[in-house]
C-alpha cells in the first residue's frame, strides 16, 4: 500500500481537486489518501475560536458564513451531476449549521471546530469520487488515530485499529481519511497540532508498513535553499532522513518536522511531490548516505537567544543541569546551545514562559536576552569532508554578525544564529558561495 497525502492548496478549488483525483487514479497500488483542510480553512477556524473566546459571537458568524459561501462555490464548480451536488451541498449545510451552533469557547468546542476543515475536505472528495464512479471508502481518523496522556501518538492502538479497518474492507483499493485530527485519551476530538497532516500520513504509513509515503504539496520537493527569499534554488532529488529532519525542524516549510520519525523508524521512503507539476521527480527522503558537504540551507525565525553568565560555572559541575531543569519545568524546548567556561547561550522558539524562565535563571547568573533572531541551518554530511566546510560557511557570512555557532552536535548539521534582519542576505550569500 502507499499513502498519498495532499496539502491544503491541493484541495483548494475544483480544478485542483481534479488534479488530485488524476494523481490518485494513476496509482495502481492500494492506497490511503490523507487530506488536509482546504487551504485557509484551519486559519479561519482558529479565528472563529478567538472570536468566540472574546464573546464576539456575531463576528464569528460572519466569518463562518463567508467560509460557507466559499464551499458552496467550490461544490458548484466541482460537481456536474445534480445528485452529487445536492448531496455535497446538504453535507456543507449541516456542517455549517453545526459550526454556527457553538456559542462559546470551551476546550472541547475549540477542538471540534478545528477538526471541521479536514472533515469537510475528505467528505467532499469522497462524494466527488462517487460522482466519477470510483469506488472509495472514507474512514474517519477519529476511529483509529489517537494521542495519549502526554499528547503523543498512540502507535500501538493506531496499528491495531487501522489494520482491522483495512482487513474488514479488503475489497477496497482507495481509502480516504483526514490528516491532523485524532481523539485524545479521554476519547474527545483533538488534533496533532498545526501542520500535523504530514505527521498523520507518516504515522499511517508506518502503521501499515506502507511501500512509500507521498506528500503532495505545491512545490517541486525540498529545495537547496528557501525559494521565498532566494532566486535560482533547485529541488534536491534525494536526501537522508537525518538531513531532512534537520531541515524540516529548522525552517523548511514543506514538511512537518515530526513526520520524519515514524518513516525513518520503519525505513519507509518519503516522497515529496508537486500536485501542480506531477512529472517532476520531487525529493525522496530515504535511508541513504548524506551529501558530502552542504546539501541544503534553511532558516527558522522567531528565535530568542538567552545568555547566562556566571563565575560559579568556572570549573564547576552541575551548572548546566540547573539551567536545563528550569527549561524542563516550563516545558520549553532548547534548540541551539553553545558554552564558554563562564557563560552559556541557548535558544528557544516558544516565548510562553519567557518571563518565568528569566526570573529563575537570574538566580544562577546574569541573564541577557536577544529577540528576533533567526537560526540558519546547513544540512549535509560534514563528517568526512569536514575540512574546509566551516571555513567556507563563515567566509560567505563574513559581513554578517553571528551571535552563535553550533557545529558537531550531529554530523549532519551546522547552525548559526543571526539577527532576523540579516536572514535574507545570509541565505543569498550562502547560496552564492556554497552551491
Ligand atoms: N489543516 C491543518 C493546518 O492547517 C493541518 C494541516 O494542514 O497539516 O494546520
Ligand atoms: Mg503542511
């Protein structure tokens, strides 16, 4: 079996849904099609939740009405038989009546509202397959995808539930399901966090030991640099799981970082493809050797650098432990870290508990904080040809102030912290100098 996941822009309008259908039908293997919400829908649902929280119910209704209108238009354009068009319209009507019925924000209402995007896209897709006479089965992710008490995917339960569903329906070749949504340990509707549809696809692929996990988006695979800021980038045909994990985590928007892990653990290739240019090879992420030298560059914004300076650190042990415990207490992940004998600098991207963290760190030393920083990540294999790579990277950036450098944490990554104002310039200089 293969898993085919399509992102929000791939199901954005009638024309694109037809493209997705052609891609799905071109696969002879049995498949599970995982869909995101139509692009923009989850953002709108997040807005609706905010308005309900601020008791601006009327404004929430205006947003919901507007969204409903866009779906009616999509349905009118997509379907040609009256029967299926009416079926789709009546489904939309029911869903939007439900959305309008939530009058306040509760944690459960919020999650139910957020889940509707994927529920709508998959239902419309399935009705469209029926109109075309293609046999398919819509299976609800809520029946097999779940997270446990610490919000981690429950892989054992996914495996047994999904395998059961598939074997009960072994005459079906095309299954359709939602990305992103799941149930939690209380059995309530929940989700895998924003952008989580890729993660759903990878978890599903791992659970059924798929031949391949295909992630279809609107770009020709993973590029060697960020095409939003740099001209003349090119897509990379092949990369290792480790390289892809570094790039996805440090800013390559094409793939949700968590989605590498299930695929890598089960050694299932992940193919990144473009719905709008299906003939392009795209990028395959698999168990291969990493590129000798720099394979790609990516950058992640919104980084906060924290420096803790203390003479108590000099020749002492346990100092780092005391620092890390504070971050653990506030459930804040550290991305980069560099140390000197009397100071530690580290970065975080989640500012939620910044004030509390600083207060506690101040008990250990003098704390300075730099905001609006960016991590520039270089991925590749730096183990064999380590010679000269760091020199050429630093040389490219010789006119840009570098706040931190992290090298050697893994063989596949070198990270530099710079002011976000210098990011575009840095990415362009690296592009010129390294590729
Ligand atoms: N629809 C969800 C989001 O926009 C999940 C996804 O598309 O991956 O975050
Ligand atoms: Mg995405």
